[in-house]
């Protein structure tokens, strides 16, 4: 009977554990997406700054 | 053969903490058990702390990814953001002004940071302590100003009269005393002894300490006759005196006396 | 004794569950961040298009 309780407890623990791992994989995928978006935003703002520089030069 | 009898008795721990200051070498362990950070079984402590550490790292890392914190963010602010994220209350932007409850969190975190060296332990203690104040004590904390008035009336009605005459009763530093549990107001050793009681199940200790402060500085308070001045003085009481307030005399003898009085007040309301 | 084993199991389960819940909150926060970043990228590209239009008009 005691063995039963222990097996049941282990089963519950493993179930939550695997839910955690699944959730963590989602988080990791989202993290890559965020890094990518930040990269694109930064590239955009670099481009814009370069444009501004060029315009300024052209105006001179 | 595994040992199964190595379980801490929560009830006994609470009774002990209500009556005595915890020995400092056991304090963090006992707080962690009482706040539910680790279970009462010694055997599970290592495993459960591994989970707690992983959770800490997960949340910490997430805040770095969304650029809410950086390496230069002060630890207490990191804790606040972690707490907000876990509660689903992270603001849209780190530049948003802080709410009143965030200030309470920061004050408690600052005080805890000085008592607890390990950042993971510290975060969990602050987080669970604040959650306990929000969940378990929410209603009682609102009652405390009223209880304070009743208790002060029993202890020193002249002082109460004076405070009422200057319309100070509604302006006492209740936020500092009751919401922040004296964080930033009492020196560390006193604060630990007060928090022993709060963590082990009694927020009435906060009224008791507040009244002791009022009684200790009675002469000074009687000499002031305006609410702003009194409040300002009470928010910045000289710290060298306060260790004595929370000293043995008060917490051992008068505290049980107070518990009886408080019980009387509660019973008389029924 | 049996009660003891159950309590111990519950203690462990609570910790794993709380770790899972935190991971779920992280996913939510990441989702909001991704939406926000897409919003910023779109605003940026709108701005750039408007700039191009203006330049074109100026050139006419």
C-alpha cells in the first residue's frame, strides 16, 4: 500500500515535470523570436541613422 | 533504512517563534519552512531547493530576454520584477512609475537583503513573505489601526487623547508599520524578532510594537502638537533606542500580556 | 507514517507545480513582448514608407 502511494506520487511528479519541459520549449522558441525581432529593430534603426547621415552629407 | 521521522513540527515551530526569538543560525531555515518554501521534511530540502533555484533562474533569465533587467539592475529591483512577472503583474514598460504596493515590496526586499546573503533564498523569502501579507493577513492588516487605538486606550489614554486632539490618529505611519512591517524603521536585530512573529502567524505583533514605540517616545510626542510633525518624527525614530523597545522585556513578557489583551478586544467585539 | 509520505510528496509536488506556473507566466510575458516588438517594427516601416513618399514628392 505504501509502495502504491509512492508510485502514485512519483507519477504525479513526472506529469508536472513533463508539462514544465513542454512549456520551457515554448519559452525557448519565443526567446529566439524575441532576439530576432530585436535584431531587426536594431538593424532598422541603424539603417535609418545611416540614411540621416547621407541626407545630411547630401545637404552640405 | 530511510529515516521518515526527520520532519519538522510546524506547529511547535510556530509556538516557539511566538514566544522566543529564533536562534539566528536557524532563522532562515525556519522562515523558509514556515513560509512553505521548503517542506518540513529534511529529506526533501535539497531536491525542493533545486526546483526553487531553477524557477529563480528561469524567471531571472526571462526578464533579461525582454530587457526588463540588466547586469546593473539593483538586486531589490530585480526581485520586484521577478515577483511581478510571477504574479502576472509585470508592467508593459520598465519605465512606468511604481505602484504603492511595489514600494512596500522594495522596502521589505531591502531589509531582507541585509539579513539573507544567498540571493535565491532572499528572493524566495521576500516573495513568500509579501504573498503571506497579501493573502493571509490582508483583512487583519486593515483592522490594525483600530486595534492600535483600542490597545493604546488601555495602555495610556492620555497619550491617545493627545494624538486625537492633534488629529494624528488617522495620520500615523500605518504604511510603514503595518504594510512594510517596520522594514526600514527598525534595526536589523529588532526587525528579525518582529518578523519571527509575523512569519509564524501573528500580525498583531505589529500593533504591539507600534504602541511600544508610541510609549517610548511619549514625552517627545506630547511636546509636538501637530500631526505632520508627529508623523514625521515617528517615521524617522532614532534607531539606537529601538533595540531596547523590542528587547527581551517587551517581547517575552509584555507580548503575552498583549496577546491576552488583544484576545479580550477581539472577544468583546463578538 | 503513510500520512508522512503523502505530506512529503505534496511538498515536492508543490515546488514542481510552482516552477511550471512560473514558466507559464514567462510564456505570457514573452508573447506580449513579441506583439509589442512586431508593433514597433511595423511603425518603423510605416515611417520609412512615409519618408520615401515625402522624398519622392520633394523630388517631383
